C-alpha cells in the first residue's frame, strides 16, 4: 500500500516503534494513512497541499472579505464571481483587485482569506454561492506538531490490532480502555482548529 497525503513518513514511524525490518510495512502504512485522514476529519480541512490549483465555491458574508479555508500560496490562483446569481462565474478578478491574507503568516501557516481591493466587492447572494476561488488548497509544509500527532495516532492504530473491543488489558480496577482519539494528539492539533 502506498501512503497518499500522509503526515508522517514510514521511516519515522518505524524509528518511533523501534523496528527497522520490513515485516510490518503494510500495516504501518495503513496506520499512517488512517491517522492522517483522522486528523483531516478532526480539523475539517487538510494540511497537505494540492499539487495543482483546483476550484472551490464560497458564499460571501461580507462585501470586502471572504474566508476560504487554507491555501498554500497564490501561484495559479484565480478569483471569479457570479454577479447575477445564475451559477456562471463570469467575472474574473484581476490580480490587483484582491489580496491574500493574513499578510504576516507565522510558522509556515497558509493564507485563509481574501480581501477585495479598491472598489471591488464580493456579491452577497444567499440563493447561490457567488464566489469561485481556484487555488492550491492546504499547507505548503506539514507542521511538526501535526507530524507528532500523526505519529501518536498511527502508533495507536497499529497497536489496535492487539485490542479486543477497545480494551488493552485488565488491572485491579477492571478493563483498561483505549480512548478513541489520543488526548496528546488532540492537544497538539488544538492550535490548528478552524475558527
């Protein structure tokens, strides 16, 4: 199995587990893939960057500000609007009519909104999504905290083969249950929760 958009390299997981043979590589790859998609689901967005720009449509809530979700850069980016609510994005905005934000992005964070510049305004339509943005969605690089969270979750996924009904074993107090989403991973990802 090949890992697609994984947040952790196979070698990094093997180092963390302490195994350098290829015996469990397929299981490790499945665990990384499952952990990576679990992170996407938890956040409601992706940390991996698309290789090419793709379109997404949005409903503007403000005439001069559009929240888009994360996009890695502005290469090949296009902003277009449906000005008459017919489902056709007939107006392509010039590069000087919009601005990516935030202007100052700390720690490799992506852009996540667009500001209309000058006299341009986003059409406010509640009947249809009136703005189409074509961009390379995601982050340009996966943050280290996300890699660490993926490692924690991937180890949990790999070790789950030894669990029975979510029980890792028994103690004097009864069954030792494994949480559905590791608290350490949740804490690492909390800083990236969407507004």
